[in-house]
C-alpha cells in the first residue's frame, strides 16, 4: 500500500538498539570531543540528528516542538558526555536522553488539542487521479497524526518506540522505566485505538474501509 | 470453530504474542472470515501509521539544527572545555615531572632544593644556585607572603618550607610542592662516606 514507507523508516535509523555491539562507530568521535575537540560534535550530530528529530516529532506531534526537543537533547548530550560509559551503545544513550526531553516537554505543554470530530472531506473516489491521491495521502497522514494525538502519553510513547522506532518491547520498557508487559499492553491498546479512530472518522456511519 | 481472537489481534499484528498464542490466532484466522477481515484492517492501519509518521524533516532542517546547536556548544566548550581524559593525563605527567625533579634536585645536593635555604645547615648554603629548568617556580615563601612584602623579608631567612610550583599545560591546573630543604638524616652520611 505504501511501498516507500519502510525504506524511509530505515533511512532514519529504524533499527533496534543492541546492548553491547563489538564497536560503536561513533566511539572515536566521542573520544575526540572528550579530548577537547568540540567541532567533532558536529560530526556526531550529522550521524544521529535524523533519528532524534524523527523521534521527537513522533513523540510530540509538533514540528517546532520537535526541533526544540532535538536541540535540548544535543545540548544535554554535550554537557553530560563525560558521564557516558565506554562500552555502552551511544545511540541507545542518545535515544534515552531524547525520550526524557520529549516527556519533559510533553508534560510542560499539557494535553494536545482535541481531535477532529470527523474527516468526511476525505474523497471516496474509487479511482482518484494523481493529484487527488496526493491530497488523500496528506489527509490520511493528518488523520493518523490526530489519532496519535488522542492517545494518552504513555500509550503514545509505547507505540512510537515499539512500532515506529523499531525497539524491542524490553528496550522500550527500559527507556520508559516500566515493565515490558506494560509496554506490550500500552502498545496494543494504542494500535487498537488508532485503528478505531481512523475507522470512525473515515466512516462515521459505520461503514467498512 | 475456535473462539474469536479479536482482542488478541493488536498483539498479534506486531508479533507480541508468544509462539503458542500466535499459532492459535493464525489457526483461527484461517477459519473465521470476520476475524480475518479485522486482522487485515489492523494490518492496513499499522502500514498507514508508519507511512504517516515518516519524518517531515529534510536536510536543510537538520543543517539548521546543527548550526544552532553548534553555536551554543562552541560557546560552552570555550567557557568550560569538555575534559575527561585530559586532567588525568596532565596530572600523571605533572606527578612524573615532579618526581623526576625531586630526584634531580636531591642528586644536586641539598642546597639545590632551596636556593635560599631556610633550615639547612649554614655550611651547605649556595646563594648563587640557578633555578631549575622547565616551568618550575621556586619560591622560598608561602604564597600568602608573596608580593611587595616579599622583597623586604628577603634578608631574613624564612622559617617555612620551600615552595615549588608547576604550571601545567592546562591553565586551570597548577601543581604546588612544599619542599623541606633540610636533608634527611640517613642520606647525608652516606653521601659523605662516598666522597
């Protein structure tokens, strides 16, 4: 249905976070930064910023807030890089900081605006033109984003980490500070709610998609 | 027919069930068109979710973020450089240098330890002894007596130990040694015996 989506997620670093890989590719960069070569931080960012921005946007659902979160994440990383333990995977450490920053910002922001009551403007043409297809795609995206916005923060975080960031249930549980069974249950609940939300707004009178 | 599995589908769709439960659900879906339809809808919803949540940020957004962060990182790095290995290394080098200097001064004789000895025997005084090499500073007075008053007190032999300061490459690290100029009682006789 959306053949490019998996590839795009892979480009953003859609990969699991192994605990102790043989050698972290950014380890030499970290050594340089800790040795006082501040400009090496730019290289470190270039390697990881796409994933951090994507994660922040998925967690927060707001472009500007996601940029703020990414900026704050990297500043925290720079300030506490000396506490990073050798042998730990840097990207896992980075994602943990990004998740914490996003949760802080989400708490400060408060609940998201209420979702739309319906999306009946979506075209139901069985054979849409190319332009209509683009419009339809944009509206579907908006719909899914509204569905995510309607989720409680815990369920959203579980869904994002588990299904969009590609973490295992155990990794997501560690990041969120909860038990794996909680992540499993929150992610499942979120999946069901997103589907129900989209179905309800696309077909408010109970029709099938 | 086995019981419906609608409540298990949100776990099944991402493989969150154990192998036995997965097999049960798969078996039921083969028999039940309603559950199979629900499973297909859920699978389509997950695909839509992934498609909709592809990052909207492009290369220009990432470069802007990098620029903004690096401005602050460079400012903070200049004010308080990131250090972890450097202090340890500098301290190690300073300690080694101090040790070497101590050995060197001891070999030169007791007078070399203190150009203006305070408590050494009078017969061992060498006032014209040049200061040691490298970035070592010898000060016969404690730091609180340095300054304009120090020259006034120069004529009087100070009672405290000799002060030796090292300035390391890091401007924030200075090694200060307070050296006792009096030779150890067991080393002086051995030197005399050799001569």
